[in-house]
């Protein structure tokens, strides 16, 4: 594993190794056991979009690992004045030991990785949100003990979160059912990957998808950059809310996952979010531990 651009690139074994290391780092952090694996290392955090969790968890994670994170808003980089990503990549790799990027377009992260001599981590693109889904898998494992054979259900938009959830869960031997409105299906490459798995279902019916699920996940109806479609999307997705009535079709001990930020009354009801706040905020916390594991894996291997 040289970069983390999307979960499709990782083997089941690599994902398991990250999750195991994340559990260990979480244990050590909770018990005051220092783990300065990245002493003297630096990570650049390039953001083309807003963030609360990703920025703070990467900055804190690097500090806890003994390294340094540098926040680089794309608004302040020369890329806004036209410097190409392939040059930014080659320059940043002369200073940094790793680069995290939150980009509008997956292609941007791919170009950065192609030209960078140091590992590149995808902190969200239109296609994928691998760090989030590693945290989600870690959380599900904490609640359920193991992943294999569990049924995960994702309700909503076939965007970054649905894409990565489908790939991550299938790679870990879970059953996956995804429900989205017509025209909002997951990315073609994700469907191509998923169709070889007998335990994958794509439907337009949230009720069908949620049946007997162990995990129900959702995400905003209007992702960053889609604000112009707000009114249309609210209408199109109105039948895709995770609420108590829908959740009653899942297993009685279902857990709920939401990458956050949440829009109560849209993709999730206030009641469901608050009833499942324990899992959802554990999931947010686990961004820190899962990403620290990714950083240790990527930044300590020989170039
Ligand atoms: N879930 C997530 O990536 O949150 P931020 O947008 O706040 O980083
Ligand atoms: N799908 C959302 C995820 C935010 C973490 C977005 O892209 O805005």
C-alpha cells in the first residue's frame, strides 16, 4: 500500500491490518501509552473543501504520533493561480513525508499521487471517502465483534460515502444493500466491482434494502459542491430518510452510522440520530484512530 486513494486499491488483509493497528493505537491512547511512530515526520493537509472532522483528526493524529501536520487551504496555494497538480505534488514531496488531500475530483488526488514521491491519502473526493469508511468498519467491529456475514445497508445518494461503503463492506465479507433514487446510483466502477459479489443488492426501495440489516448508514442528500441542486434533491430524496419507521425493519440491535455532518429532518430524523448518537459519535472519534493507523502504515515504509 503506497497511497490511500480508494478502498478498491486495498486487499482485505491490508484493511484488516489497518483496523487491527487502529484498535491498538486507540487502546494505547486511552491508556496514556505514547506512540511516537512518526517523530520528525510531516504531513501536508490540502483542503479544497470545508472540514471539521478530517482536518482536526489528522492534525491531532499527527501530533499524537510525534509528527507535524501543516494545514494547506487550496485557496492559499499557487494552484488557484494555475500551478498544475503535478508540479505541486513534486514540490510538496520535497518537503513533506505525506500529503492528505480533500479534492473535488478524484482525478486530482490521482494526479497528486502519480507525481508525488511520498504517500498521498484521500481525505474525500467525489468518488471516495476511504478514511471515513475505515473508521466506520472499525466502529462496526467494536459494536458487533466481527464484520464477516453482517448486513450493511446504505440509504441515500450514490456519491462518495455510498461508493466507499459498498467497496469497504464487500471487501470485508459483509452483505451490502444500497438504496438510492433512480439516477443517483453509485459510480460505474463501484457497480462493476460489486456485481461480482452475490451478496450485493442495489434497489430503489429503502424498505427492501434495510430489511434485517445489522448496520444502517446514510449521508447528506446534498454534498459539498451540489448546493445548486438543493431544492431538487430534497424532493427527489424525500422517501430516503432514515427514521424510526424505516429502522424498525432492520435487526432489533441495528447500529446506525453517519459520517457527519448530519442534516436532521432530511437524510436522518432527529429521533434516530439521538437514539444512535453513541455509535455515530464513536464513528467520528474513530476517524482519529483509523487515520493514525493509515499514517503509521504509509509513512513508516521505506520509499
Ligand atoms: N465526515 C467528514 O469527513 O467530516 P468533515 O467534512 O467535517 O471532515
Ligand atoms: N457526501 C458528503 C460527505 C461529507 C463528509 C460530501 O461530499 O459533502
